[in-house]
C-alpha cells in the first residue's frame, strides 16, 4: 500500500459526526462559530474533505435526530425581506432569480445556506499544479438532454447567457479516440487475487466489442474458465430468454425481478459474472443491479435482455439524440456561478458563459447590506414558522455562532427535503409522511489533481471500472472540455484532474434501494478524510502501477466531495408502484404549499437533474406570487 501523501490541506477536517445530546446546542454552535470566524478564504480552492464538510451538517442533525431547540430570538437580525430562500443550491438560486425577475429587481431577497460555498451539490474544485490552474467538478456534473427541458427551464438558462449549442465546440468528442484511449477494467488483488488492469470488454456502457477481440480480451481476465465463457456468451447473445411468455407477461416478470436475479435465473450467468456486472450502473442510478429491475435493464439495453422483443419504455433522456457533452469544466457549478452573477453582478466578474470558467468569485460581496439580493453562507435554518397573524414568516437560523432571526413576506425552502418537517412545525402529518418516503442517494465525488496522466496513456485507457470495489467503483480522466481561457490537458505529460466516484451500498443482501441509501449515508459520515485518502491511494496504486504511476510523485492534491444526502431519489420500479414518476408519487403531496411557505428542491420533483431543480423553483415562485396576488 502506498504511504500517505504529504499534501497541503488548507481545509483538513475529518467528517466524523459529532455526538449531540437532545436539547444541547453547545457542540454545533462551537463548530459553526469556528467555521464562520476564520479569515476570508476562497472555498473552491479548499482541499481535503469537502461537500458536506464539518460545520455544515451538525446543526441540522441536532434538530432532526436529537430534537435540539435553539430558541426564538426576540429581535430580528436585520430588516424584513420580501423573500427568504433556505438553500443556496441550483433550485434555491433559481428561485431567487425567478422571483426577482417577476416581482421586481428592487425586492429584498435573502438566500441562506448551511455550507461555506454556494451551489449546493453543484460544487467547484480548483487546484494549482506546477503553475497550471486546474478546474474540476465536485458534484452535479452536466446539463443532460437540454433539448427536453421545460420551456421555463430552457428560458432561464438562456437568460443566464448559457447557450448549450456552444458545447459542441468546447467538448472535444474525439479527444480520447485521437489519444488511443478506451475504457478499462481493474481487478483488485483483494477481490480477484491479483492487481490487473485490462481493456473493458463491456465497453463504456455495456456496448459491443468486436467478437474476436472480445474473446481475446476476456481470456486474460482473472475469472474461472466457466465465467469467461459465460461472460462472452452474455455480451454476444441476442436470444429471447423469456420465450413462450406474452409481451405483458414478460414486462410484469421483468419488473418484479432484479437484473442480477434475471441474469442468474433466466440467462444462466455465473455468480462471478453477475457480481462483476452488478456495479456498472452505479454512476447512473446510484445503486447496483441487485436493487434495480430487469425491466430497467431492458430499457437500457443491457446484455441478456436485447432479444426480448417488447416495447422499451425508455426514458426520454436516454433516447435523446443529444450527446452527453453539456459540461462546464466545473460541472453545473457553472450554472450556480451564472445565477450568482445575475443576482449580485460584482461578486462574479465577467459577462459570458466562457469567462464564467476562469472568473474568481468574490465571497466578500455576497452578503452586503447594499445588495437587493444577499447570499448568507454558513447559516443553517432551524425553525421556519408563520407569524401569529399569518402576514409573514419568521426564519431562525444559526450564523456567526448564535441563533438569529429574519422575517419575510414569503419563504421558499430549497434545502434538504427531509429536514423540512423538523424545522417547519406547521407541516401536516400526511405531508410529513410523504416527504419521508424518499431517501437521498449518498455519494462521493473525488477530484485528484495529478502532475501527468502518463500511466493512463501507457495503459491505453481514459476510464477504469472497478468491480467489487473497496471504494471508488470508477475513476478516470475528466471530461475533455476547453472553454474561453481554460484549456483541457493537451497530452499525457500535462497536469490534469482525475475524477472518481464512490456510491456506498450494501449489495446482495435483499435490501431495497432506500435501505441501502440509509446505510450508505451512515457509512459516509463515519469515515474520516484519512479513511478516504488511504483507500483512494491504494486503488490508484493497484490499478495504475503497471502503467508507471507513482502516487507520491504524481498526485499533487486531493479533494473528497462527500455527499451523504446526495442526489434526489428517483422512483425505482423494482420497489415502487406502477406509474410513479415525476408526475405521480408521494413527492407531489410532500411539496404542497403551506401558506407563505413553498418547497423547491430536486426531491420535490423526484428528479436528480438540473431541469428538475429549476422546474421546482418555477413552481414555488408561481405559488408565492399567486398568494401575493
């Protein structure tokens, strides 16, 4: 195992949750006071453990898990606002922008967020390596299928100056092919008896490989001869494994069984093959094939399902002819920065989507009294309630180490959905239960700044899938995007950013996705930065050493973006009733307006995409403006 790196970590804090006694406010207050009293800093450049960092979650946990009560300050912190938005992610910032556009630019708006940076999951990571500035994404990564966006979401992007057609020029779709790079698979010593990295016969997305090359490739895999034959047959097969059943019967069966079990029981794949394939879907769904239906596998045209001959029912995003290229170098943090630029122009200099990439945000300008819109970071809302006469809403939050209170004519809750019943006492019981139905997907996005990527070039790969992974189930070179003054790496001797993904699950135990999500959340909070760093370095050494990689020499910095409450839960048809989706399900009742309080977040749309966050903001603003009228 590689030794620990001697990396400077300006934000080196581990993430073990604090022990909080019921009704006690001392520990979270101390944490928050420490976070907000540090000298002025620039969050995107912080390394170490980021995402849900220490100081961002302890107070909410104290309220939700321990029933902590922080009181009701007698005095208002500052003047009454027209709108207070709780949550400064894409949905919250969009709500502020949309309200200002429709209600008037002179309206007073306050955005509160519990993190030390804006954007929510749309997080930006920056590095400086040997004099070169590198940018990566630590969360929400791309604008997927913008041609399918609602009119309101598409128009908002347009008003922000984001023209997705330009990405056809900025995203070098031929970069990896021109560099001779393809997908690889890493079999670890712990799981397969030896460390070996080889071409991935399953392709980038279980695609097709030339049959002759396929068998040659699989021959070197550390699998039994039976499993090698099973894998080859699976990847090349087109037979109907449900022959004799009517189309409706096929659909019902596929919906009732996991893809893993379908491979076992109907395709006859070996257990070794089933397990190897299980986690290929994690980057898309946030769960393995052990907890996703065979019907979803059929929709996504997975091996073993291609000869079934029924209607696919594919999601529009999956069948869209638009390529997956709409990606700022910092992911959807680019959208968050565009929103902040519109709300507080001096805070993000420039005027185009191109100069957003290299603009340095001035965090000292976010919360000035002169701003009509103010963004207040490291401020966790703990109580939201109407005034006795229902003419306004009081929001109590913790900031600067003490409880504070603001008042607004309207409030939009764009925060973590499941905390809402704990901070809004007026939520009805039925609505509370509806909110509790979903469980966010825990995940970690790892940004690794390296001095070169020669090892990937030597191995002929751009990305690596890791079956039976101890941590990251995939990692590789970032998206090849050059915009404005920012250029993607030109060649293997240049510094660049590697991106890794870790979704903690508890597979093959008969657990639902929601059960696995809850266990994964707990695991992420219990892991320290040292835990992450140790295993990440071990995986990189094991997979890349044969390409000449040396962690101590090649890694310049490491940022672990931890999101225990990560992407929104989307209905999983292996466990949910037929018909549940964006237009039907408990989330509809869960997002019901409560007087002057509306709910806007991706959970409320059952959609883990940018358009879901924006559409939620549109709905919430419409509700409050109608109330005002």
